[in-house]
C-alpha cells in the first residue's frame, strides 16, 4: 500500500527538471498523474516512463499561460481520472535583466507564468473541490487535498537581476497563504516550496550561450561556470540539489503526515538562506 494510491495529481512543467522528478515520485507512490509541459515530446516521454513503471498518466501539452489552458488541463484530468487530489504549480523559467534594461514584456511574462497561471489553475479546480468537499462534509468525512506552489529563494529573499522573477515568486507565496485560508474549511492544504539552486536546465553550469523559446520569446538558460561555483560555495551543503531532492520537498506536502500543515513555505536549499 502506498501513500498516494488512487489519488490524482496535476503537475505543470513536468516534461523535464524538477517537475518530471515530482511526477515520477508521486507516480511511484501510487498517484495517477495529469502532467503538462510546453514541449510535447518531453511530456509524452514522462507519460511513457510512468506507464513503463506500471503507473497511469496523461499529458496535456501547451503553455500554462495560454487562454483557457487551466480549464482544459483540469477538465482533461477529471475526464480521465475523475478526481483532483494534488496540484503542483511548477512550470516556469527565468528571464533576467537588471531593472534599467527590463522590459514590460519581460516583467509581465514572469508574472503570467509563475503567478497568474497558478491562480487560473486553482480557480479552474475550485468548483470540483467545493462540491466534493461539501459532499464529504455531509457524510462526516475529512478528505485532504494538497496544493503545492513552487517558489524560489529569489522570491523569499530577493535576487539581483530578477525583479520580474522574484516579484512573481514572492507573489505565489501570497497566493499560497490566501488559498490556505480560503480552502482550509474544505480540507485543502496549500503550501509552497521555495528552492535554492537545483541542478536543471535552468541552472546548468555552462559558458556557452544557450536559449529556449517560450511563448514567442527567446530567453537564456544556464549560468556561467564561475558564477555556479561561487553560488555552490555559499551553500552549506556544498553543492546544488538534485531534482530528486527537490521533489522530496514537494512530496512532504503531498502525504497524509502534512494534513495539519497549511499556508507554509518550505525552503529546500541545502541550508542556504538569503
Ligand atoms: N532549478 C532551480 O534552481 C530552481 C530554483 C528555484 C525555483 N525553481 C523553479 O522550479 C520550477 C521548475 O524549474 P526547473 O529548474 O525544473 O526548470 P526546467 O527548465 O528544467 O523545467 C521546467 C519545465 O517547465 C516547462 N515550462 C516552462 N514554461 C512553461 C509554460 N509556459 N507552460 C508549460 N510549461 C512550461 C519547460 O518546458 C520545462 O520542461 C520553476 O518554477 C522554477 O522557477 C527552480
């Protein structure tokens, strides 16, 4: 018997990196997975990996910022698996500049992907959660559901060059606290996990200029090797975290042991605080 048998988990940005590790972790613990990614092939590959391990998953590819995405994502998961037990708002990227050079488009893009999209997904899930919680309460049953919003220590502590990203990642903490209060009566635990430096495509140590295309914009990925070494030297545990370690932090908020924890932000950073 696993902790999450029969539960359905929705995870955005799960085609690679931390989101993929969360999807594999929750699936290994018995959850059905409704996953999304901007990129079709990586999303399909994660579905295949989960199925190969005996789990169940579907992919809803596309940008979380697309009009109507939230309703499509939640609707597709309900059609396939009939429930909503866990939502992990993870999809995202960075688009850095110092403030003098940051455009409105750059600022808005970060708010859209890291804050508005999670808001829209939770709003799309609200009618189902409300009606289920009312039925369960009428039957005298407490059924806990889980929301985990992904933040960053750039949001909790600030980070030079990330006025857009850190504002969005601080905003998601506000949304987390409010939804914990709004949905507590419905037994929904709403928490955030703020990562320090986790080794993924976003933070890859590279001196090459690498970029990705998101929502029609070309944005840089990777961090110069010297800078990564400097950052790792500041981490008490002496290195970046792995995606599995990152997923472990999220998992803690998905299991019954955290049923009385809500509105909190867990920092998963190898001890680094900024
Ligand atoms: N890696 C870190 O050190 C770190 C630190 C703090 C917070 N985070 C956060 O963790 C989350 C995951 O990042 P990661 O490091 O795994 O990066 P990643 O690039 O490895 O994976 C992110 C995934 O999200 C997808 N994605 C990006 N924009 C999307 C969109 N608009 N719609 C749907 N999917 C989209 C990408 O295609 C990618 O597969 C992000 O929210 C990020 O801000 C990461």
